[in-house]
C-alpha cells in the first residue's frame, strides 16, 4: 500500500510526499501532531497537516533564522526563541559562544516531548546547559519582559490556531520592549510567492513596531511552499544585512547553508518581492 502526505497549499495546489512509516500521531491540546518517515526527505514533523521540518532540508531554515540576527548583533548574550519546539533553532543558537542563555517559549509541550523522542538531530540541543525550555504562550510571555534580550527569534508555525497572535503588530511591539538597546528580532514570515499579502502585511506591522523600517530577507527552503521563504527583521540598532565579521573571515562554527557572503546576499530581493513590499 502506498501512503502519501498531501500538503494543501491552496485550492489549486497540493504537494505530495511519500510516507514510508507513521511513527506517531496524536491530537494535542493545540494541534494534530504527526512524526513520519519519508524515503525522499527523511523524518518529518507535521502539524495540522503542514510540514514543519524535515531531516533532509531543515538546516537551511534553522541556520537562516538564527545566524543572520546573531551575526549582526555585536555581542549576543541573551536569546529568546518563541515556538521552535523541534529544537533546530536552539541547536544553531548555541553554536554562538557569546550566548549565555537561550530561553525557548513553546506553547505545546507535546511537540517538545515528541521531538525529543523522534528527532534527536534537532532536539539534542535542549540538553545544552544554556537552554531553558518554558511551556507557555509566546504572546503572553513577551508582555511580561522588558529590555531582557539581545535577540528574539520567532520560529512559529503558520498563522493559524495559537500562532495567529505571533503575526500581529501588538506582539511585535511587545517584542520591541522585550529587547535591550541595540537588540534584533527575526521572525519567519512565510512565502512571498505563496502568500504575498501576508508577507506584505507582516513586514508593514514589523516596520510600525520597529521604526523606521523592517528588513526582509529570503532563503530557499525546499519543502516549504514552493521553496522561497521570507524572514523579517526588526532592529533597534544594527543593520541586519551586515554581519559583524568581514566576508573573508572564517566562520567560527560549522554550517551547511549560512555563509557571510550569503548573509548579505539574502537581503538582495527579487523585483517581485521589492514591488510587493513597496520598495520600488
Ligand atoms: N519551522 C517551522 C515552520 O515554519 O513550519 C516552525 C517550527 S516550530 C515546530 C513552530 C512551533 O510554534 C510549533 O511547535 C507550535 O506549537 C509553536 N507555537 C505556535 N503558536 C505559539 C505561541 N503562541 N507561543 C509559543 N509557541 C507557539
């Protein structure tokens, strides 16, 4: 028998991924969670039918959501991740020796528990002594903190269910207050090709919360909605398109996607994205 996961992008576009084994499936308090093995992409975490991460291509997303902000800040010590219950972003953050503490606020404890069990490639980083896992709603968490973080990374799922609030201007204003002077926020902000209006509205919301502007950059994440994926940065100081090291310096940690050259290049946007954001 053949088993296929059908990810529904829109009424007119479905993506099929062959599944070799369903390792776990449950309905948590917040979402439908599946961990499956696939011959093409390795093990995958699927929430509400949407692929969150695959062992084969997760490095692109996790390196690009973590290292751009962390390499733009002159000395990132305190980091907050909202969402990110698979652990891939923590794994990248703790590669930075300047980081003293990384708090991860994930709403669904079952995602953390299942990724610990089935996706050790990502979740082993939870055992780093600098990592502190908090089970709770990131929207509520940031309301209570002030000036506490150098970098905030919003590694959320798509804007449905509990993640809706992570795409709102009010939340970005709270993140602004949670950051220390010179701090940066980066959020995954979906596909400019698949959901252009969402990318435009989210960038505008970040720009209002972090005047004078939001910075959008792109990375290619093969399994996410047709490949091209956006991230939006709000900065209280540093220009996020400029890493603190010169381009020919050796990177102080191993990567498979991120390079200093690519860091700068990621901010060079295709014309259709410039138009979408009203930059031309
Ligand atoms: N890389 C992924 C992507 O873009 O598809 C997202 C990774 S991570 C698995 C997303 C996590 O955000 C989920 O585990 C989900 O439970 C969590 N999440 C959603 N809403 C949240 C909220 N309000 N506060 C904290 N975590 C939240």
